[in-house]
């Protein structure tokens, strides 16, 4: 069972295995009888020789003859070693030193590959090296497999306090002075093993005997990925988890995975590699060098000669493991570590015996410790931490034995210097690999998975790799220029991992691969978008693992929160209407960051969130000094904060739920909403280009013989090219932005924000009564205005482009928020913000968006809306006459159109009839409303009639083709431009029957109730007569009677 353990101080939930479950498993394994006789010393020696492929008795094939140990055994066999740990150290040191001291002969050259996938690659006709595509820590080759490790290994990895009984480097025997290296190699040749439970046996069935395989020489692994424009072919049956989101079906079949593989699982078959390219192989030099890029393909090198190469070779650089002695040593040590698991599977009962279990544990421990020596260069030449690590390609290929990396972390993390020297090159290599990643293939996830698994490795409550990552100089580099947002993305360590994106402006490879065909059909775009969204989800899940592990680690939690706040603060300019994209992080980076914060916020309870955090002295978020507030000036805010602080500030230490909630809120403001605005601007540009292209085509007869014909043709060509680019960019944006799962997460989080705001407005939430208190709460008044505006803007976007997302459990809170804000407009100082809320209600009207009919019905049938919504909208209809903006005269027409459309729908709801009648009888807002309605209708109808007249005149002139052709070109062009400008005015005038229609309804109601009103009021008769006289072209009473 999995138990959720919550860090009380931080509020971060940590999912861990229940300790009782561990004890139960141990007790079950303890009860297994260990059958068979005790293993003798001779049998143990044979097992050691079999695993290490060595002999000190006879020279034979497939073994390494140890001449030094042979001489010692001949002289005095009893004094060669004190225990098996000592013998293992001597064997490994002699084998490795043979490799370093022998120039011409390679001691590993006569060995046969025994472990997968090297043996499979050697047996396959095309020499393919399979890529292992594990997807989680439970199936990852970098982590322990319960079926491949003995109980002793499991105990050493998962005990609460995995500290060895003796110091890591304390019991290292010195074999001879010649073995010592300048960098303390003499003191690092053996490692003491922890005393572990000897009785618990590893689960699993015995594998068949190892099949014979061809001989192999030291090999190298090369990776190649998205820098190549020619992807590897895939099987049509390959799962979407490992296949790239390509549309055409693949014809090649997946390669078989041999049974008994201790590294590779049939459930996670990697993609088959393309056939060898002889020309590429001939181009490969025999002496391999390190290139600063990690690239994906499977490639096998024998003695420095490439025996298999991908057809991608000619497409890009390669990062190849050097054909050097360190590579030979690592290959040998990895094989030995893997053979321990093979032996445990072949003979589980024998390996469960205490002595054998301890022996195998010592072998593993010594392989890991000698791997550490090789990676430091202690046996050859000391390696700088700036040099790439030899292990990175293995980790990206996911071909390391189960638990190898985790054992390496456990063995070295207590020595800080050694740990840094080994793992800083690994971390830098993974960052370089992540920078080269692209979503044009599915290999982008392997650097993320490798780092995620490293960060999740923990011993006790400590995550050693997380500590190392947070201590890197580039964890959070200082800003050096105004472009702090882009700097943080490009220079920070995690920035490389957060940067993968589907947007065309972020990664041109995606649009070139998936949306560069001759025609982008709707169905093709939908399928590709779904595949790309799936890959985004996979990558973001790995990012969440990384950041969540760093937050769980108590020593790095502050650094993680600091990094999250730095990303938010460095990208404040993304919220501006006009932003220089070179100074801020990309949309893809910010959306990935937002997704991770959303996941961190899913378990937050509003009761644990402090609504005054944004005013807290230790708030991590830095608001601009000119940030607009909901209903307060900056002077009001400063005065309130001075009063609030006083001598004893009421602020308590901010907790993680509060900080995470507000960071997520600001991340929405800087990620999803700027992306929505860019998407809308792109659609507007596409419409304008389409209109321009259509106009140029339709009027080609007018300009094809003119002197400007060449210019018009060039313009038409440029417009078509630009239109094609924009359509492809839109297809990429559809995949990245119109992701229903992402939009639903955003909507649910905004539901939490709305709940928090409603709690501030009325502590009795959800039992809110309207109208609210006339005194606006100071906390609400001092909040940034975008807390409310972002909700309206996001709702407006999804209603237009993804209305199916709107129906979530949080919808009821959204409806209540809209009603409360529209019925209490005095709580918001900016009239344009109220107008946005009105526009959201207008857009959900079934007459505008039929798919949101249910949502609109929820608004009009809400108990709080039946009494106050109509009077509030009438009041806003009249108040919007003066907004304070220079464009107020034209803005009011759009706002009033929205309100009148809403009234038309509300009038059809019988529940609102009584409210309309009460408002008419009281006359508080109704008289002014009717006055404004008639004035606006008169003005707009007059404008539209004038425009119709001008259009008609132009059409009449064009009927006489001879006279039209004789007119000067300048005049005809001017006529066309005026005609083009008059069309929107006519459209607006044609939409004006809403005013007359509602007015007609009001008059009908009045005439149907003669007992209540014997005749309409005089002011209504005057306004009606004036309106109809103007429509008939007669002078109004006001004109003929100025005294009125």
C-alpha cells in the first residue's frame, strides 16, 4: 500500500512506501527455506571467477588471466587474501591496471558479451544496439528491480539509515606501490560492504542458460536525436509512449527482445534503429573524439572501428564515448555488475544463502567503487569536472543495469568531493542533452527521465543529487542584462529541461516536421496535436518529478522556492501588451513551468492559504510599483499597509501552500494569458491577410494592366507566403494551447482563486447575500486588478475557442462570482473591467455561442441574479456614458450592445419579468436607460444610412463601365477605400434592431396593462414620437420646439 506522508512544516505531500509493507515483505522472505548444501569456498571462488571472467589457474578463452594473483597462489595460497572482499578488490584492481599498463594488448578483447543489450547487438545481423525506453522509476534500468537483486542489495538501498558500518574509504588495501596514482588511487581500491539481512531471497524464476554469443571488443554507444531531419523508422504497432507523433504508418517491425535480459524489459521495447549505412561507417574515423552534443542512435564500435552506424550519421554531429581505456574499464565493470543479477536469476536459492548473498553484495559494492575511481580518472589521468562524463550516453540509452546509478549515488554521496567530481559532469551532460532536445521526435524525454530518477534517489530524508543540483553555480544565475527572463531560461540549470516546446517561434523543427506538408487538413492537424500534447504531458510529468523532489528535500526547499519566484519575477514584462520577446522566457518554457506549479497546487486547501500574502514583508513576488489595484490607489494601499503593520505586524511566517498558491496564480498571469493573447493576434492577422489576398484577387482586373501590377503581384506573393507561415504557426499553437487537459487545470485553479476572492468579499461564503456591504474590504480593494481581470479574460478565451472545457465542478463558483461582481459594480474601480465581465456573459449567450447555453442558463437562473442583475446592468448601461478614456464615445456602443443582447435573453426568462416591471415602475434606472437607448439607436442608424448612401453612389458609378474606366486611378482607389471603410458601419447599423426590439417589447407590456397604467407616461410618449419621426426623416419635436 502507498501512504501519503505530509511534511507538516512545508505542506508538501510525499508519497512513500509504507514501512509496515516493507517489514511484511522481509518477514515473508525470511520464512523461505534456503535449500541445498552450504556453498564451499571453492564454489565461491568459481562464482567469483565466473562473474569477473578471470582465472589464475589456466589461460583460456573468454577469461582474463591474472598473472600476479597466479604467482601469489603458487607461492602461498593461504595468504593471498584475508576474505572475499579483499580478493574481489585485488581481482578488480589487477584487471583494471592491466588495461592501463598494456599498450598493445587489450585484456578485454577475448571476452564474450554476456549482458544485454550488448549480446543482442552482437548477435543481430545489422548490429543494432537497442534503446531501452523505461518510463518510470519502477521500470527504469537505472533503478533497482526486485527480481534482479538479492535481499542484501535491497536492504542496502532502501534501509532508513543506509550508512555503512565502516567508513567508505577506510579499509582500502594497498596492493603494490605501482598501483597508486597521484590522485589517491592507492587508497581507493576496495570498499567495505554493509552487513545486511542474509536470509531474504530475490524473487524471480531461474533463467535459461546463457546462450553463446560472438566475441566482442570494447564498444561505444552513440546517440542521435532531433538535430537530424531524417527520423528513424518505427513500427506501426509501436506504442505512442515510444513512437514519435508522426502521421504515416511505419512498415518496419519491432525487434525482438531476448528473454532473460536483466537490463531490458519486453514491456518497454525501444524503437528499432535504421539499417547500417556503409558510407557513414566508412566516414567514421577510427579514433573517436568527444563532441559537445549527445545524440541518439544505437552504434557499436569494435576496437575503435564502427561496426554499425545509423543513416542519420550524415545529418549531425555525434557525442560518442571515447575509444579509450576508461571506456574499456567501464564496460567491464558494468558487465560484472550485471552478471550478478544474471546469477541471482539463474540460481535464486543458492544466492539466498547468507554467505553467497554477502559475496554478491560485496561484488556489487566493489564494482561501484571501482567505477567511481574510473570516473574520477584515478586509475588513468585525473578528470576535470568540466569534461563530459562517460556515463551520460549509457543513461540516455537507458542501458545501465538495474540499480547501478542508485548504488553509485549511495556509495559516493557521503564524500562530498568525490560525489561532485562524479556527478557534476553527469548533470552537465544531461543539461547539454536537454538543450539539443526537440519535440520533433520522442527522444526528448530521456534527459528528463534520467535527471528525474537521479533527483528521486534518496537515502533517509536526503536527496543527494538534489543537494548537488541546487548547489551548482548556474542553479539561479544573477541577471546581467534587462532580459532577465530569457537569461534565466538560457543560463539556469533547470532552464534547459523546461524549454521544450511545440510553438513555432520556440522550436522551428516541430513545424517543419509535422506541419510542412502541402495541405494541412483538419483531421491531420487533430491527430498530430493529440500526439504532441501526449508528449508534452510526458515531459511535464518528468519536470514535476524533478522539482517535486527538490522541494521534498528539506535542504533544497528554499532554493526551489527561490527559483520558482525568480522565474515569476524575471518575466513580469510578459504581462504587458507590448513585450519584447527577446527579454522574457518563451511561451513553451512558461507553460511547462505553469503545468508543474499546477500539479504542486492540486492538494492545496484554501483554509491553509493566507489571502494577505501578497502584502507580506517576506513575500517572494515583487509587484511593480505602478500595478493597478482593484479599488484603491497606491496612496490608499500604502496608508492601509502602514496602518496594518503598526508596531506588531499581524503576519505569520508564510507556509508552502500559501507561497505555492500565489506563485501559481502569478504564473497563470505570465504564461497562459500571454499565450492566449498571442493566439488571438495571430488569428486576427490570418483574417486580415486572407481579406487582403481575396481583395487583390478580386480586383486583379483593375490593376493587372496598371504600372503598379508588379508591385501588387509581389504583395500578393508575400501575403500568401506569410499566410502559409501563420497557418502553420497556428497549427503548432493549437497543439500547445488548445489542450483540453491544460485548459481544465487552468479553469479549476481559477475556481480556487474565485473561492478565495468570494471568501474575502463575504466570510459567509457560500451563503452570500446581495447586495454586499457598501464598504469594500480593504484586502480586496488593495489586490492587483489582474486577479479579477485574468479570470474574465481566460473565460472569454475558452468560451470562444474551447467551450467544452467550461463544464467543470468549479463552474458554479464561476457563475456566482460573475453575478456578485456584476451586481456590486462599486467594488471595482475600472469600468472596463466590469465591461469585460459583461462581455463574458454576452459571449455565453446562446445567440452568440450555442455551446454555452447551459452556462448562461446557470447565470440567469441563479438565485442572486433574479433580483439585482437587471437593475445593475441598466445602471452600468447609463454609467458607461463617461468612462474617463479618450475612446469612451465609441467604446460605449459595444458595451451597450452587449448589455442589450443580454436583456433580450433575460426578457425571455419569465423569472426576470417581474424585475423588469419593478424597475419600470420605480423609474430609478429605466428612464435614463430608455433615453440612452433611443439616442444611441438614432445616432448609429443615421451613421449606417449615410454609409449605405455612399456605397450606393459608388455602385451606381460602377454600373457605367465606360465612365468608371475613364476616371483617374487615384479616385477609383479612393472610392474603393471609402467603400471598404463603410462596410463595418453598415454591419453595425444592421445589428441595431436589438434596441428597437426590446423597446417594442416594453411598449407591448405597457399597452397590455391598461388597468395599471391608463396610458404610457408623457416622457415615454415624447421619446417614442421623437424616435419614429427621426426614422421617417421628419424633424423631431425637440428640433421644432427648442423650448422643450
